[in-house]
């Protein structure tokens, strides 16, 4: 594939934008929708084409500004500055709600950027697969002796992110039953190898997973239905689930199918009557969560998987919705204290052999970490690539820059055929404020303080990232999160090495600092081990 932009820094942005909309990657590419309800890569097609034109001609001392998916300017900066700066879906506090957002969106003034849709570093279902694998591994360690063998996980949603759940459970040795209302979505996961079986109806599904649990078989079974109806039915029928969670698009009430609405009528109805639809969706979510609470009362491990289901169900009248925890305080925060989060990279050559080379390099560097090594090996065998070949693994402060510099060397030496793009999810240690998810239940009560992601974006801009983004509302919806992203490009040059060294230290460092400031002793320890300065603890 020949380079069409003037440098690899801008070619990378161009290829990643296109990759976000690759039909193998995006949920609805014709509408520019990448994942997560309506998370888009560009505001509209004229904006998309204008971004392509700008990236193709952008010089090494120029920076493109993107406002909610629309290119609005090209300014002269310098070679250490990001080539693209993006701000997506941001609204002033009192206006930050879905109705106002939809009104502005209908006027063509904004778009929903989710986390990695509008910031051009989505890599398909593998991204969430790794996070989901880590989460279920943590559940296994906490409750089931380190493996999910002999357990049944009950969940819903087989969309862009939720589609990772069945494979993440089976990679941890467990059985899973997943409810999905849209047959097309379920079939897509079956074809892609993420889901093992699709049951023709509920009775067959129940029989199959009950048998699998007894036999300690790792198998995932999908069933078509509305989670708000199926979960209460499973509870009534005493189906013994050990772990219960959910990944329907509950963060956006218009993306959650209410009881009694046919899939075919969904989008027309939501568009025509958004208020009525929202009320019905929230009412259904209250039923859905009531059933999850029923499982909690029976002793199951129940957690919210970061989709705002509890918040919406509470608005729908479910008073006890927050009786079960979010997954971050339950399982992920100890990793955030070490600056650990979803580090990912993409081979711009489009050649899977390049990812195999980086997999080997990652194993050489971090192979002593057992769960990481297991993941890299299993991912190599079982994870199909979507679009450009990519890999993800959770790395912390002190590890990410080592990986980045190694990849840059492999590009320079020609062992890799083309540069590597290195980025991460916005769901990371220091880059997000989201009181229902990443910052739920912070030790010092600072859940809603949104200065941290903004500082993170400024730090990455100051450190030499190739593109930096500030978003609002990703994951959990309008009014509920502020988050930032960075991507850098290992193009094999000495300049790239210097930038990678700074960005891949400073970006996770903000996670360590954020958690140390909140009083987490592990974060203070990590800062001490690595010589990260904490001014308020200095004499
Ligand atoms: P998506 O829109 O691609 O998929 C959602 C799926 O839910 C769709 O297939 C839809 O048909 C199904 N669905 C909707 N209502 C249903 C109902 N009543 N019963 C059964 N199925 C129903 O969204 P996604 O990208 O898969 O994300 C799912 C949710 O997870 C979003 O809210 C997203 O913000 C959240 N999320 C969480 C994390 C995390 O780290 N835990 C990460 C990313 C996204």
C-alpha cells in the first residue's frame, strides 16, 4: 500500500480514520457509525472527505483542528505538536443532556464521538475483548479460584463492544448465555468466531448452558430476545447464573429496545417519538435491573459493565439499581493505580505478520507476566483481525514506553514492513472522569472532578503525541463523562523515538498521579518506585 500523505504521522491518521469505517470494523459505516450506539468517526460525508483532503496535504509543522467530526482549521505549529487535535461531543455542563445534544446534532452542529470512534483508534471487538478478558479473569480470581470453569455467566448485548463477552468468558474457561434482541447482530458474532452457538429458542439455550455448567465446558450460547423479558424469565425458572452483567447500549435510551417494540420498528419509533421511547426504555431497564438484583440477592456476582444501565433503570423507577457495583471499583482500580490500562497498536502495513513480530517482542519484554503472556498467546490463536491487524494488552507505567521504543526499533530495522500506530482506549488510568464507571467511588470522593482528563490531553499535546482528543459522554452517555485520548506513531525515526519515550511515560503517569492524589497507597508506592514527583507529598 503506497503512502499518499506527506509523512507517516499524517498517513497514519488517514489510514486509522479509514480503518474505523472499514465494513469489517464499523457497525454502520454508511452512516459513519463505528460502535457504541451512534459513535461516529466524522460528522457527515462532506466533513469526512474534507478531513481526508487535509490529512493528505498536511505538512510536518501544521495541525488540523477537528470539532465534533468536522475539520474547522489548519494552523501552523511545529514538528513536536500533534498533527491533529480533536474535540468531540463537548457541551457546557447545564446543557449536557441527550435532548439538547440531539437538538444540536439535528442542526448539524455536533456528533457523538464515543471514545475511540471520533478519535480514530478503534480496532474492532478485540479492544474490548482484552478489557473484558481482564475483568472476567479478575472475577475468577476474586470468587471462583482463578478460573470460570463450572460457572455460568448471564449477560446481554452482542454489539460492537458487547460482542466480546462470550469469547472473554470462554477464554477464562466458563459457560455464557447472552441475550440479544437483534438476530443480525447475533449472527455476525457467530460468523466472526466470538460466539460459539446461537440457540433457536430459550428452552434449548437453557438446557445447553445448564449442561455446560455441570460438564465444566467452556461454551457461549446466544439467544434472541429482549433482556428486559428474558432475564426475569430466567430468574423465575431458577437458572443458576454465577455471574450477571450487561452490555446493551443502555447509556443511550434510544439505543435500548423497550419491551413490546419490534426490532424492525425500533429506529423509526425512536426518531419519531424520542420522549415516549425514552420513558418506555427506562421502564424496561428497571425490569431488567430488577432481575439482576434478584440474582444478586441469590448470591451471584453481579456488576455493571459501564453502560449506565443502573442510572437509566433508576430513572425508570428501580430504587435499588445501585445496590451492585460498577466493574472499575470492583476489579480494575488496583490496575489503574499502577497506570495500567488498554495499550494497543496497529500495523499500518495491513500485514498480519507484522503483528506476529510485535507479539513476539511483547512476549520477550513482558513474558514473565503470566496473564499477559496467556492473553498474547490466546489472542494470536483465537482473535480474528478486523480491518488493519492490531493487538492490545494492558500495560502500566514503566512498561508502555519500553514497548513503544522496541516497536520503533523494529520499524527502523525493517523487521516490520511499515510503521506501527500506538494508542489506547479513553478508558484508561488517568484519562477519564466518569462517576458511573472509571471514577465510581473514588477514595476521596473526587468521582466527578473532570480536570484530570483535560490535564491528560494537555500533557499528551505537550509531550509529542501524533493526535490528541478530548471527548464528552463516551461509554456512559451525555452529561456523565469527560475523557481524552492520544495516539502516537512509531515510524522508525529518531524523532519518533524521543516523542514515544515522553508520551508513553507521561500518559500513564497521569493515571498514577490521579490515583495517588486520591489517596490510593498503591499509586503512591508506584510513584515512589519510578521517581514520579508528587509535589504535595514533598517536604
Ligand atoms: P452497540 O450499540 O454496538 O450494541 C448494543 C447491543 O445491545 C445491540 O446489538 C442491540 O441490539 C442490543 N440491545 C439493545 N437493547 C436490547 C435489549 N433490550 N435486549 C437485548 N439486546 C438489546 O453497543 P456496544 O458498542 O456493544 O456497547 C454496549 C454498551 O457498553 C454501551 O453502553 C457502551 O457505552 C458500553 N461500553 C462499556 C465498556 C466497558 O468498558 N465496560 C466499553 C465500551 C462500551
